[in-house]
């Protein structure tokens, strides 16, 4: 660990520097704020032992300027002015600790060792986190639009720039926001997501900025708001387009001035959190309509990333299927990999996916639960996927000829099932027993027939009629033509 001792008193500076060198640390010295600043900006100082009162400035102000930069330097403040006010000011400004002159050298070294151990743990956690993410991040986008999104995210992540992520619901805006946070210098601090549409308008100011005890009826104790909770980390404002105009004004002030005032308090507090916002709404149109502040829109969209819907990047679907299946296997603790039939893959590839990646994940996870022998078949998919997915094409023409045999088998299967239902008077449980299949399989077959529009087979078996007064009941005509 590299230490910088900053003090205008030569004797104090030398005592601290010699003690740290003997303890095995690399040490440099600075006589004033100007000299210290020139050494701190190099970014290689892990810990500064900094006097507060110096001829050319204040050590607390020097620390604040460094804390506002990407440089990660811990500070222990040294002062001869023993007062709680001085200590509290230093700690609020970001100091890790403080010592009072005259000091005990062994006590100073003990505090230095504590900070060294803390930095070591943080670095170890960072390495472990990167290793874990590298092991878990098995999915790689293959479509050009998403590769462009990844490049943009990689460019903006190391900065403190505000980011606006737009896209339809379910495209993964929250996942991208967290990825940007994890790749930033704030990655070891809190990533705090908040759904703006889920907070009642009357409680928004208190939720975002906190409140003092007795600020309003029911405020029986002080509460720290979201901005302070995310201090040094990232505050992710999902559905930011749902914020009312008054809250937009207060949010703009907090972002621009980097300070907040709790409800019921007259004192403003500095706060340092990165803002990433997301919405599925057109904020530029909302600005034209007068429902979203133009200055807030420009502030949030300092760096804009748009995630295209899944239907516009079908090259990613096969990779997504494999990725979701692997995750499902890990979650369920299965020993073997889940697979899908060619028919299922074809349906998933041609589905329009109005709910995007979130919908696909739900569909595949549901199918994994229903699947037998670790293989997902068409029977395991929800009827709306079968019903809504267009028929796949080969060289631009429908592959009807490839489906003829399958269609004939489905027609024959439906005729057998409908006939058995007719013979059992519509008793599905008895019909399933006589057919030698499970009741749940019978239900899935009926849903599949409905999805494909099969209601009467070629031999004249009565057409099943949906009974709206019963729980998914099916009635049959009691007479034949």
C-alpha cells in the first residue's frame, strides 16, 4: 500500500513517514495542499494521512476535490484542533478516520493497518465478483444491434455520466443498467433499483430524499431516502416517465446540484450517486406534450442507449434459448441439460414475442417444469405461443408439405380423443384412463387442438363446444347428423 503524508510541520511529517516505512509501507511526503494535489492526481496513493489546517488551504477541501474524481484514495485526517465539529465535518466529507495531535504512533499504525485490510478485502471482492461474472456470463449476443448496445454500455460504464435506457417492456433494461454499474468504479457499492410507477405520489419526496422525525403525521422516526442509500453507488430509476411534474423538478435539482434536502429539514446534504434511468415511453414526445420537463430529459439522456425489441434481433433467439435452458437447469439442480425439439425451436424462432425476453424466459421456464425426459415438446408450450406464431418458411414459402404428416397425425389423434370423450359422456378423467394417458396430458392435448383450430375430425365425431359457465368444460352434441 502506498501512503502519502501531508503536513506542513516537518517534524510531524517525518515521524509519520518513518513509522509507516518501518511498518513496510511505501511512503511519500507533501508539505502543503498544492504539493499534495499534484501527487494525489496521479492515482497511485492508497491512503493519505492529511493535516486539516495548512498554510495554503484546508485538508478537508483537498479531500473533497479528490473524492469528486475517479481516484480511490482513503483519508485519515490529522488535526490539532480537538473538537467534535472538526471530526464530524471530516467524516461527513468522506474521511475514513481522524486522529488528534498529539498522537500515539502505534495507534496511528493500527488505524493504517485497518484501512489496509479493508482495501485488501475490497480488492479481493472485486476480483471474485469479476471471476463470478465471467463464469456466469455465458450468454453472448450475436445480433448486430445488441453488439452495438454492448459497445455503448462498455464505453459509458467507467464514467459517471447519467444514462437513459429506452426500449419496450421485457427487453432487459434493468439487466443492462446493472451491467453498467458492475463495470463502473462504483461496482463495489450499492446498485439500488426503484420502480417510479410503484411509489404513491404523496410519498415520493420522502422516498427519494428521506424525512426527519415528526416531519409529517406518522413520521415517528427519521428515514434515509433512496438517494442517500445509494450514496457512492448507482440509483436506477425504472419507469422514470411515470414521475409527476413536481417530482421531476426536485429530481432535476438533486441531479444537477448533487444535494438533497430531507422532508422537514432545513439543511441540504451532499450526495454522490450515479443516476441510470429507464423507460418504455417516448420521453421526447412527452416533452412536446408538456408532461415531461425538457431540461430533465436532456439531463437524463446525456448518454442514450436504446434496446431493440426481440422481434428485430432474431439472431439472438437461439442463443437466448440455450442460455435460459442452462439457467433453468442450474436453478432446478438438474444433472442433465434440457433440450427442445425442432418443432419447438421453430415456433420460438418465429414467435413475435410481444413481451420480449421476459416473455420468452417465462415460456421456457414453464415448459421446463412440464417437460418429460428433459426434452421440451410442442405439448409443453402455452397455447398462445402455438396460436400466435407464424408458420416458418423455407426459401420464402410456407413449409406446408413438411407438416402434412404431422397434421394428419394430429387429426387422427384428435378423432380418437373426441370419440372417447363422446363415449364417456364428456368425463375427461375416465376418458384419460381409457386412453392410457394422464389427465394433465389430456388437457394439454385439448389446448393444442384448440390452438390449431381443430374442432371436428374427418369421421364426424361431434364438435366440442366451449361451455362458458364451467371451468374449461367441453360439451358435446348429443346427437349426430
